[in-house]
C-alpha cells in the first residue's frame, strides 16, 4: 500500500517512508532512520510538530 501524507501520525509507524524533493526520491527508511540520517526529513518532522503544538496551544517539550 502507498500512502501520501503530510500528517506525521499517518507515517510514523510505516515500514518504509520515502522522502521526495523536486520530484525525486531524496531518502527512504524508517522514521528513526530518517530522523538520524536526513536533515530535510528531520526539519519536516520538527515543523509538523511545531504546527501541532500551535494548534493545541500546548508548549510542552517535543520528543523524537
């Protein structure tokens, strides 16, 4: 199954995540592999988490 998503909760447990940039595959791996190995993915995750916190009005610290 292929899922295209912008919500972190949708993809975090996927067996393989593919990160696209400019129409090409930039990186692929598990959530943890991409967090440690791909700066773009790490930045995307952080941006999604900040947006979620802003929506919830919560200022609790974020964990990877």
